[in-house]
C-alpha cells in the first residue's frame, strides 16, 4: 500500500495544469495555419490604420505647416518595424512550403516555434492598433522669419486721412470686430492706409495680433492664388489638388 502526502485536490490541480499546458503546446503545432491567417489579417488592419495616420500627418505637416506629435512619429516608426518583421516572417513561410505538418518530425518543432512567433507578432500588432491618435499634430506658430507687421509703406499723413486712420485703428483694436471694411475708389490709397494702421497698432506692446498676413483679392478673385499668397506668408507648402 502506497501513501501519498499530497492532498487529492492538489493532485487534481496539478494534473489539470499539466494537461492544459501540454494541450496549449500541441496547439501551437496543430493550429499553425490558423495562427498565420490570424496574424496576416491583423497586419492588414494595422496597415490601413498606419496609412490613415500617415496620410493625415503628411497633409498636416506639408499643407498646413503643423508639427506632428512625437508620440505619433514614434507610433509610425513602431508600426513600420513590426510590419518589416512580419514581411520577413511571411517570406520564410512562403519559401518553406508553409511548413506542412508532415514527416520528418523536425517539421513539428519548426511549426511550434513559427506558431509562437505568429502569436507574438499578432499581440504586438493589436497593441499598436489599440493606441488611439485623436490628435495628430499641433500648430507650431508662425515661422521665425515671419514678422508681426506688414512691410512698411510710404504714407503721407494728410489731414483728410487722420479720421480714417483713427477709425480703422479703433476697429482693429475692437475685440468684438471680426471684419473691418475700407471702401473707396481705386488708387485712393486704401491698401496703404490699412498697412499703416496695422503697423501702427503692432508697434505697441503687447502685440495686438500674433501674426499678420496679407493677400491681394482683386475684382475677380483667384482662390488658388489667394491660398498660395497666404500659404507663403505662413510658411506652408500647398500640394496640388487631384
């Protein structure tokens, strides 16, 4: 008669744990094809996410001159790294007859390790997918070369213009005003007056405006030309619309 010093419930748990472990390890061998398909699908989904984030980042940076957040840049780099790892994994898979489950027995060992690799890649891919990027970029302020005033102009301060200048200046300083209009016949010096008024209020501290830009509209506005003028002053490169 044999006497065991291990309680029965512990023996049952040990057997269950051993059975679960063995079953899981065998699963790596038998389920390799499924794991390969699963990781391939996860990678394709990550590629789509990567393309969306990258396209938005390139547009924000190239078209609008915004600064891409560091965590977004790091995420894109991590994605490129895991995708390169997957492509190497897939190439080996394709080059070796998909590691069919057949003799000799070394194929079983290969399938086991390849299956674990597939699972590891899939888990890291899903972690990257779960990282949300609600915000891609931030405005980085005007270029350092941009002034806070418009180019100086030749301005003759006539008595008849003093009141006009004062009216424009007050309108610019009115925080509730969203638009200031100056009208008159061509050649009367409207543009010169506006530039002088803006430079006058901008010469004080603190500055009234963070930055000042100017574009010529004309009688027949060319939207793309206007956009280009504004973009140049903001240091932004506009891409051609397709």
